[in-house]
């Protein structure tokens, strides 16, 4: 591990001042960045611990929720308003890690998890454009079973690892940011970048930017939502495919729907094509399968992950079947 300085600011203003220094990095729960530092992938010169800054969950005037960035994942998953109004978020968080990690991890830190691609972590033996731009991508010709099939480029095929972020994408969350450009908000779908020719840049945020809160807008059918994760083992494994979905019915037809996929792209993947195909249509298994297939029409599969589109399509169809029949729990 490269030597670094450590600071624990007393308030946001001090955190932003310290974060403006070259080589500075913010620390939430440390459940990812500390691993990256041990592997010599992340090498901050100063680590700014913002986990002690005030963090709360409060209802907004519009009926949504404002979630402070320092809120622990466990506290978010267990909050009564999250469990009743946005169960998809509770289930995504509970699917994401062990209880010990959820107790440490923060909402703000979760947004910045880096890929678990094995070539990204193999500092000594593998080429990785996300770790070292311009070096190449050994995943393209290597063992790529866990890698992405949507939104990839010739420079990177790594997937985004977060479960919570998939739910936030489906819920149209809003990210609150403070930093050198002042306070601002951005739609959650705009936070993470596709790799293009710069896969080392995971988000659109600039150095010194600090996420201060995540806002959940009110969603009248948010209670009819769920999260399903398909993985190699039931405990503490990253998704091969995951689905976050919320559905509103009008009789036997779908009035409105929100869907996002995990495990298939370099960012949480909002399934806009599928949503469009489903709205106003019948709540039948053939309709679910056809609508899901539209999202993967341009999928770019690799040698070992060609199963992912079919798995994602079937998983989404099963989730929609459960939600529209009232069986999701």
C-alpha cells in the first residue's frame, strides 16, 4: 500500500476544502477503496473520511425521500419508508453483500464501487485500460463469463458491480453533489459513464466533487417493485444478471413500468426500450419476453458470456410475471 495522509473533516466545508487537493480521495465506509489501495490500484495521497458527516433519511415535501450520503446501507435497507414505498431498494441492498459490509458501507460510497473484473485487479499480470489507459484489455480474449454485453467498447467490457445502484437507476434517483462547481443535481442515469475510449473514468464527476445526498422522487407504484439477482452462489457473489422493476397495472394491462438491469453493462442499465414496449400492453409472458428481447437486440456477446442476454430476458419475464400477478415478495 502506498503511504497516504488521513483527515477526518468536521463538516462539509472542510471536506470540500481538503478534497480540492491533488491526489485526494473521499472515504465512506471503505469497503471498496481500501481493497483498491491494498492492491495498489488506487493510490490517493490523502484519504478524507466523510463517514462521520451528518447523514439522515427524511421525507421530502413532494413525498419522496432525501437520503444523506453518509447513511449506512443497513440503515437504508431497514428504514420503514424504504421498505414500504421502495421495496426494490431494500431487496437490492440485502442482495449486495454480507451484513458486516452493509453495516460499514455508505450510500455515497456505494455509488463509486469499481468493477470486480479479475483483470482489473491483476496488477502484475494483466492489461487493463480501466486501470491503465492505453494498455489494452485482456478480458476481450480471456475468460469473460462475468463481463458486459451492453454498452461496451473495444477498450473495456467490465461490468458495474453495485446492486443498490441498479435499484436507484430504476427509481429515477437524483444525485446531489457539491464541489468546485458549487452545488448541483444530476439524474442518476447520467452519473456513470460508458467506457468509450476512457474506461478509467467511471463517472462524470470531477476531482473534488462530493456526493452529499441521493433523492428518491415519489413513485405512486413504487410499492409494487422488487429486485432479483442471479448469481453463481446464494451468498456474497456479484450478479451475472440482476433486475430491478416496478409495475403499475390498469386492469389486465401495464399502465407504467420502471426497469433496470445489473450485471450486463459497465453501468446500471436502464431498460428504456423494454419499458416503451411494455407500456399499454398486456401482462402476458409472451409480451414480457418480446419486450425484454428488444433491450438486447444490440448485445455484443463474448466467447464465455453469450448466455447473458437469454438469462436476462427470462429473469425479467419472471420478475414481471410475479409483480403483475401479485406474487412478488
